[in-house]
């Protein structure tokens, strides 16, 4: 089979496409014929040795995939050859085949094609966990989404609307905000043109926002915290800006606020039943037309490095997907 390989840690330009042996599934694994694989921010980190875990070299990046079950281990649950499934792989998805533990695999609903399914799991799983379990977002509350044109940001906009919140989408350009508006955002903030803090005050009549979804970090972090309402919740999702911000604890005290970390991968492993319930709701919303994953560009397997590089430079809108076949 063909696979994109990281042989030395470094930029995406170092990745190579090579012929390798097909993986052999263990007893608790399924072998997946990959049709499509989503590109996510962890892919930009894992190839440079900057992620929470590091597979041994050489390895293929790619944390999520969609395809068809090609083989099933003896203890791999109820899956059978030919099933259409989506999988959380951690790494290995930028290849024609990947072996995945059965508990990281979900059937693809009839409403999804492979490309959509490859773009769905990580972004919508992360945002659903963030807003439901961590932020406990309630209907009628106000949600501020930073980086609202990216994969997880757009998912948060759509999920926030499906949960009945008023959603403010914030991004760095008018073009990116247009994507947030199309996803259902009620209000928009272009933080390249105006003060994020002042715009939050204006749009909330000085009351602040109930929940902030922040996958960006960096210099906007403190402005966003200052825009929290009383009993507000700040969701720390990631640091796409490349800078991990520092928090002045007095701001949390004065607002009676909570700062909550969001690590969906660990949640899915530790609370699989809750994660499964989240996806049941997500699939239902998708079938109802409330969730419409935006895949802005697809790449052949040989150009997976270019897709990772584009995401790492924060040039992507919505999701990028690598097509393995």
C-alpha cells in the first residue's frame, strides 16, 4: 500500500509518499481501507515532535479517517467486512490502509459520504464535548467563538446554534467572517479591524458573553477573558496562533468565572458512553440539516504535506481532506 511517511521530524515538506507493507490488525482492531482522511491542527505538531504523544519514526500522520472495513480482529466488536466507518486513528490515516482499535470506530450514517465523514469526527467531537460537557452551554446564552472560520470554530458555531445559543463569530477578516455567517452566526467581530473587548461589550450591552470557545490562544486571550459575563466559562481548546497565553487569575476571580480545558481525545477514551451519546446527537443534527461540514479543499495522498502546511499557516477555511483513493 502507499503511505505518507514522516521519517525525520520537521516541516511538512519533509514528508514522502512510499510503498509500505499493509498493517496487520490486532485482535481488538479493524483494518480500514481509507477513502478519505481529515487534516487537523495536531498533524502540524506531531510531524515536528511538538504534540502530547509521539509515535516512533517512521510514521504516517493523519488523526482521523473514513473508509470501508477490510478485515476484523477476533475481538473487534460487531464490525464486519464492508462496513462504512469513520475512525479516530491518532496517526496513520494518510495511507491507503490503517489498523484502528474498534472502540475508536463509528459507523458512518447514511446521510454522509466518505469526505464528509473524514471531516466530521475530530472537529464536531471536540466542539460538542467542549460546549456540552465542559461549557454546559444553555439555550438563550451567548457564545463567543474565536477562530470561527476554522474546522473546530465552524463546528462550534453550528453546534452552538443547534443548542439554542446566540452565537458571536470572531475572525481575522471579512472573508472568514462570511463563512461564520453562513454557518449560522448571529453576530460577527473582525478583530483585525476593531477591539475584540469593545465589540463584545457593544454586542452584549456591556453584559459580556456566557461562554468563550478559544482554539486560537495568543494575544486575543486576555481581551476575550475581559469580555466574560458573571459566571462565564472560558473553554481552552487549543493554540492555533502558536502562542500559549498567560491568564491573570484576578480576572477569573472578579467575574466568578471558570476556565475549562478541552481534551476531546482523552474524554473519548475515558467516557466512551458519553462520547457515543454526543455523536448520536451530532448525527441526528446532521441528518436534520443543522450541521453542514465545510470541506474547502481536497488533496491527493501525494500532496498531504501541502495540506498540512496550509493548515499550519492558518490559511485554511473549514476543513481540508486528503483523498487516499
